[in-house]
């Protein structure tokens, strides 16, 4: 673990070492080669850590990062970078010099990287590292979201760390169980934790800013295979009625049935230009290719009526912006997730899970030992390897106003195809 002394002494780039000492020596005194050798540079990567986001180790590391960032602030912080959007490997611009300095100050580029105006492989590696730490696709190109994150002042980042240290302290107070799940809403990320290390990690789709995923502390109790989906009342009113006004065959095409009590109605029996539909129950048939919950639903008792589930719209997991649901959480690689959840439940090997998916049969598996789960809101945290992560304050819970930009969505599919995704 990093010591406070390590953080407060020596180079500001000491905690992050994007280039090995051997490379630094190799290129010292040969700045032209350092800045313009595009082909043979070993890419800097953010290594996947096994330290959970919610852990005593993460708390200690995040506390230390406050001191580290205050040291940066004491040395003058960093300047905003201008004129860099769209730059990539091979670009040449005076703005690259300022970009190098910005990356050096935050530890994403070695301090010996020089002042060349060439956007070389070292700058690209530093940008990739910065992007990975901010939940941005690691393209190595200066995208708009990368520029926006880079121009958040250091004092704002310090405040963000302080706010999240308080959250972490609350979460770890009283100790943590051997097995638990964390869904971090701003990161749109799910972790399963066992024995103090991350077992699986999953991209997630979480609630939109106007249909937020709630904060929860509960337990996973049951897995429903090939479930029906009952459309929530809020979605019926806000989304389904307007959809049916435009596309009268939508319910039939998507195998959604209408019930008045136990009596099934035809869509043609409903006046879609009124609120009549809000009096009925809408249920989608099982089937992972169409059903809004995909092949599986994970039940977590709570007062908000939310849960976790698979999705037929797998494309969202490749987006940076995954705030797309009506409050429930969609989980990438859901089979790995439920395999871990059911590992102590007799009769549920991976082979049995795969067979049940394939069968299409409605089956419920109750966990032999319910697993604690926390839906949390954490926009900054660190790990003992000295890596600090920041995320957009998508629900504006940090109370920092417009100081931290919030990304906008670039959809992988039209919004109208996603409205039934709970």
C-alpha cells in the first residue's frame, strides 16, 4: 500500500509510472526519438485491480489520494488544455506541449516525456490511461468527453475525493461480509466480491437522470430464468401509450399481452388516445431475444420495486454512457454473475444454468444463502496501486453544481427501441 510519505515526496508522477525506468533511461538525452517514435512503444495500460471499490483498502487509498491531489494543488494544479479536441497519434500542434504537461501533472505520463509538439505514442498511452481512469473508452484520441474531464480543476477533484471518502467510510463501517455485490451507479459497474477480492466485474446499464436507480442495501434472494415481464405503471403512461399511438402493432410484435384482471384483451379493444391503458396489466412473454429482461431476472427485495436483469440490447454495454434504464440495473455477462450467485446453491452448476437458458423454461432458483448487495453512488475512489478513478456526477449528488461535466449519450440504438428496458 502507498504510504503518505511516498505520496508527498518526490515527483508528482511517482505514484503512476506509465513508462518503465529502462525506457526512461533509453530515451533520456534523445528527445527527438522519444517524441516521434510511433511504432515500437509499449502501450501504457491501467491494470485490472482485484481490490473492490468498497473495501478498507479502497478507503485507505482514497484517503491518501486526497493528500496527493492537495500536493498537486499546492504546486499550482494544472492548466486547462485548449485546441486539443480531435488530436491523435501523428498530429502536430503547439497544444500537444500543454497536453503533455497536463498528463505529467496527473501522473498519466512520465515526467521525462519532454515538450515535443508531436502527438506520439507516449502521449497516446498517457491519454489512454487518463481515459481509463475516467470511465471513457480508451481510444487514445482526444475526444470531447476526454477534454471535459481533463479540464476539471484540481480543487474540484479534491472535493470529489473528500465527498466519496465519507461515503466509503459509511459503507465499510461495521465490516464487510465474505461475499457481497456492489453496483456503483455513476460508474455503471457491478462487482462481485469474495474473500476480499473481486471475483467478477460487469458493465451495467443503470437509471436515467430522470428515472434514477435508487441507493439500496439488501440481499439477492432469487434468480428467475426466462421470466415474464410486467410493464411498470410509469412506463405504461410515459412510454407505452405514446408508442402505441404511433405503432399499433408494437405490442403484438413484441409479444406483450394486455390483461384486465384475468381476462386478456386485444390491443384493438383499448383506446390508446386516453388513459384507459393505465387501468390494465401488460405482460411480456418469456424469450431472451425480445423480453426486456432478457433470459434472467435477479430478485432483490426493496421498496422501490427494482431488480437486476439481462437484456436483449447488449449494445449498450459498449457505450461510455450507460444511464439508460427506468431504474433497474442491466448486467453484462449475466451468466457469469448468476453462476457466482448460485455457486453455493445445490443443482446449479454452469452447465445447468446454460441448459436452463437454452430450454426457455420458466424456472426459479432460490439462493441457499442470500448474498448482500449494495447499490451505491460513488464518483471517486482509489486502489492501493495508486490508481484513482473519477466518474461523472450523473445524478448531481455530489453537490458541486456544474463543476464536473456530465457526458451525453451517443446511443447504439434509437431511444424508442429502449423504452421498455426497465
